[in-house]
C-alpha cells in the first residue's frame, strides 16, 4: 500500500473567488456572532493569561525602611539630600503578531470551513479582544508571494484591516512557514505575543520557531482538518495541493484507517515534542463540521484557562 503524507489528504479545491463586499460582510458577521462570547468568557481569560512586556518608570518617592536599596534614584537623592526610590508600574499594553500560513494545504479541509477560513476567524476573535485592551496588532502572512509584514498598531480600523487581509489573501506556493517566523524574528524587536496559525504539515520551520521563542511569547495554533482526525468511511480522492498528484484512499478499510491514525498520532507527538523543547504553548483546533463559531472558540477558551492556572501558580 502506498502511504500518503498528511498534507496530501485534501479535497481538490475549486472555490469561487471572493468579492471584497462579501469578505467585509463575512468579517462583520464573525465579529457580531463572536461578540457575546468574547465579552462573557474569552476576554477575561485573555487579559489574565498574557502579561505586559515589563515595567515602566512612574515616579519617585522618599525612601522608607524596607525598600530595596537597588531601587534608589541616586540622582534625585544627591539633588534633594534625602534618599528617594524609583517607582515602576506594570506595563499592560501588549503587542500581538499573527503569523498566518497561506500554503496550499490551508485552502482545503472537510470541515465547515477551510483551514484558512478558520484561521481568519481566530484572528477576528483575538483581534476583538486586542481592541478592547488597546493592544497593538501586527500580521505576517505569506503564500503565493514573499512574506507580507504589517507593522503592529492599535485601533479598530487597523485590526479590521488585518482580519480582512486574513480572509481575502489567497493560498499558494511561495513563502513557507519558516520564512514567516524568520520575518517575525527580524522585524519585531519588542517582545510580543506571537500567534502562529498553521497546519504545521510542511517541515523546515523548527529552527526559526526555537529562535522566536527566545524573544517572544509564542502560541502555536495547530489547525486540524476533519480528514486528519475523523475521515469519512468511504473512498476518497486525495490530491497533493503542491504537485497536483492524485491517489485514491480507501478509508472504508479498517487496516488503512489504523495505519493512517498511527501516522497522524506520530506526527502530532513529534510536533508536541518540538513545542516542549522550544518552550512554546500549543493550541489544537479541530475544525468543526457545522458552522458554529462557539465550537471553533472552545480550544482557545480551554487554552486561556490552562494558561491562567499556570500564571497564577507562579
């Protein structure tokens, strides 16, 4: 039996080209449907899960017994003649960067949405939380062209532009995931929360991921199409989106399914081990079979809860 790699198991895509008006309507629809859930449960988890980039200077006050001598402001002390210490406040403003993989495999999937469409909805949900918290949001995306970098900025209009780019940008061969992460490492100097949205099927990103995790808070959002976790029990025509090669896969055969699930489990374990070595957080998102934004958001909510428990234990 000829074995198919995970990236080969996709439906041949023949999606109509989206118009700008339809794209904007879809983005607004995502915002409206997600707003209630974001207000009730996700925003609190987001705020408590991610800290600011550090502390910033606030003012000085006179030294009192018990203060850390290392915080003494010697310039003010010498000028006034009495010891003064510096006061700092935690900087809560964050910088978020979405890394959107637009490789050919992201255009497909047997779920309610393609992987690219699911990634765009995740960007919309997280972007809305960033607006409420006055965070800066940037984007690195690539597919048919070289990586496209959008400088992180705050504001609803800027975030909407990024979400529109995520929905509108086509998938295609070109910049790979490693190139996208390398762009973040080179262009984003300030410590940021980096959400990588990809199926992580194409190798070659491992070194860039390890480098990025040294400077940023990296969250790998792995999008899992239905054919990886629950393929229908029937004969499917598999197409390699990169080469166009086709092959029939008999998922009605139990030995074939067992071999497939074993291969997928090994690939997932290898990816999880990489995240552990790189000290990156991971979120597995199984694409639902129904058009329900709440089902899509459940893995993100579970991640926020895990992260909140971890942060509170420090």
